[in-house]
C-alpha cells in the first residue's frame, strides 16, 4: 500500500512514525453516506489550516490530531498553531475640521471656491501632492486619513471626508449645461443649484439617515434638527454630492451598486442616502404640482386650445415596469394585460400649456383608469363648467358631475367607416391632446420610470414618480 502521510500542514508524521512507544495511526476520512456530516466537519477543520486542500482516496489524518479515544464520531481538533507576531502600533491620525460657510447666491461663487480640494498622500519615500484627483501609480501609496478640508460653498458642518474621493462631483458638470441636463434632468446648472439651495433652507444639511422603523429616530424616513449639527454618523459625502447621486439615480436609472462605485461608498450608504433624500425631496416637491385656477389657464392658453377654451385638464394613465413579485396576490395586482407584464400605473393630469397639475398615487397595473379616477381625489378638484380632455378609452362620463364635461374622440364601431364629421372632430381633439403625450415623454426621460423598477425600491416608487413629474414643471412650457 505504500507509506501514508498526514495531510495537515507542518505535521511530518507518516504511517511508519512511532510516538510515545506506539505507532501513529493514519485515519481515513469517513466516506460512508451515513457519515456525511462527520466528513464535512473533517473537511471544514482541515480547510481552516490548509487553503489548497482537496480530498481523495489517499488523504489521511494522523492520530496525533485527535483528542481522546478515537471512535466513529471523533473530529480532528489538534492543529499546529503559528507563532503570533506583535501587532504594529497604529500611526496617530491627524484630523482637521472645516467651518460652516455656505453661499446663498450662485453669482457669488468663484471658480476658486469650486476648485476640487487637493489630496495629500504619503508614500514610503517623500510626500506627494496629488491635485485634481490625479492618480499616481508608482510607488504604491499608503492612504492616510488627513481629515481633508472641503471648501465652501459645499461644506456645512465640521466633518472628516474620506481620502478616497468620488470619481465624479458637481464640479465636473457645473460649467456644462448639457452635462447638467444629462446627469440630473435640470435644464441648466443655475436651476439645479437654486433647487438645492431651497432644500438647504429646509434642512438638507441636517438630515438623519433613514435606517428602518426600529433603528431610526422619529416617525419620518428622515429627521431634521434646526440649530444643531446633523445627528447620527458623520457624512462620507457632501450634501451637494448626495443630491447629485439622487439626481443620477432618477435621471439615468443607475443601480445602487454602480453609484457606490462612482461615489466610492458602500451600497449600504447609497441605500440610506436614497431612502432619506427621496422622501425628503418628495415632501418639498409637492408644491411644484399645483392645481391652477381657470383664470390662470386662460391667461396662458396655447394656440392649439383656442377651440377648447373650457379645457381644465388633459388626463391620461401611464404604466411603469416592475420586477415580478414572489407573492401570487402581488403578481395579480400588478399584472397588466395591456403591457403583458407586472407594472405600476399612475394617472397624470396636465394643463393646456403642459404643466403637470395632478399626479395620482401609484396603483397596480391590474387597476382600471376608471377606478383610479373615482378613488384618488381627482373628481373633487373639478368645478362647474370645466371640460376634461382624454382619450376615447377613458370612460368616466357617468362619474363626472353633471356640470362637468368630457371631451374625447368619438367612439366609432369597427363595423362602420368614420364619417367626415367624426374624422375632423377626432383630428381636432388629438392635435390638442398630444400635450399629455409630450409630457409623458418628458417624464420617461427619467430612466428610473422608463426601466424595470427593482422590488427593493418599490416603497420609494410613488415618491420617485411624483418627483420626476414635478421636476418636469421646471422645464420650459411645452406649448405656447
């Protein structure tokens, strides 16, 4: 059979070794089906001391690694230990703080203030200064926490920013309106900046990250504290960069793992930022979706609606794809026969000039347009003499008050040809109703609602849809 060797590293025992006057016995791994759990324990113990271990018919463990008499349930427990090396003392960290210095007006921001901070990296030779996030490949740097100071106008509280800075910051796009529109959806940097300043006035720099019902403070998904520093853990990113991250999630639909790589934070941090900021922005975007008076609509009536002066709102429903739920009930509620997929549905109402004036709650794709209209607060907003313009599939005539009209294209039977009067009426209504289709296209320029929404973010779906719809009101009017 030949000489057998012990598979434990550092053990020189063989089948010929004699210790304490008795021969060392080479124990074979349990191979019986009834001892599968014992074999797994043997393999697990060996893997702890030998990373390249592989089991075969010749693998043996000597009796020196077993404690006490050997039987069918014995497990190897005695292994050679490595000598402990003394731990090196950690180099003391030098921390610096920044002072609060926010700028109220973007006109006061100088190029020097928005210049990226320099980063000092120590190598094993001489200190090297890396500017503009440049990458030094030789020699390999040793990262040292310098408590980097991020200058005004984007640092509001004393904090230590990580030395591994984001690959992208707001400074990269501030001078290019095309990039601002691509990454954030805002038409120019000034609009992006002024909206962020509005959030700052409501406590965007004093938010407490949302970490669940049990762990977070208060009942809201975020918490503000006026007059004091932000509670909880220190920020890894500046508030302006966190807001940029949320904008990129909504505009480009980037996954949280991708955002974590771009901003050099963990996926858990990205998740906390999304939960906190989206709920915070939602609360402060509701005012952007306002129901205008009839006088305001008439004073801004586009040419296409001159033949429809009583039109108060143009409505339509749209659907957004979502992942298939595991629950059969949830699958049924979100299944859409129109899209042949699981979707969420929302009712959108726009004024004749294209401004969003109504956004319903989010419903499952199985719900009809009629049900949403009846149960989501749309009907009480209408006044006597108003006209609602919609598609011909919007069958809600009997739900509207007697003094409110419904303007839809004529419903023509498939068995009869459309008359000339019906043709011109359909063309007249369709040319005006196109404004709601144009608004849907603007809304779906935000890829978060134009792609499949993960179920892990389903609790934020309603907030994200309203934010995207509200932000389209910051764009120029669709019709003049």
